[in-house]
C-alpha cells in the first residue's frame, strides 16, 4: 500500500469517527439531557459488564468436562453476587471471586 492510499483510507476512517464521536459532544456542551435519557445512558456500563461476564460464564461446552467443571464458575459467580450486594466494592468482588473459584475447584476435584 502506498502512502497516498494509506492517507486516503486514514482520512476516510477519521472523518466519520470525528463526526460520530466529537460532533455530539460539541453540540451538547453546556446543555442538560432529559432525565429519562440520562437514566437510560446510566444503564450502559452495567449492561456491558453483564454481557462480558455472561459470555465467560455460559459457554456451549461448559459441561463437557463434567457437571462439576460446568457448575464451579456459576457457584463462584453466585458468591460474588452476594458479596457485591453487601459490600458494593469491586475489589472485594474480584478477590472473593478468585478465592471462591479456587476453593470450589479444590473441594470439588
């Protein structure tokens, strides 16, 4: 690919990116969004995190190694949910998840 071709592709990618990402921020500067729009936008981070977690927990081959291999991540996730509801701490959830997963693997093997 020549430098001219690269620059054409680069500019063709850069312009829509700037329009889609920067223009809304510049147009909305100093304005408040309606309350229902703000509430809907606040749901995006938890939904994205839940999708990432669900993708790791539920796999088509999760029970190929036996019932214990498939159930250990689900039980560890259940323990993490309990800790999350009580502490609201990400670090406590991470530590609890790792420890619960390790203990369950050790006990069920």
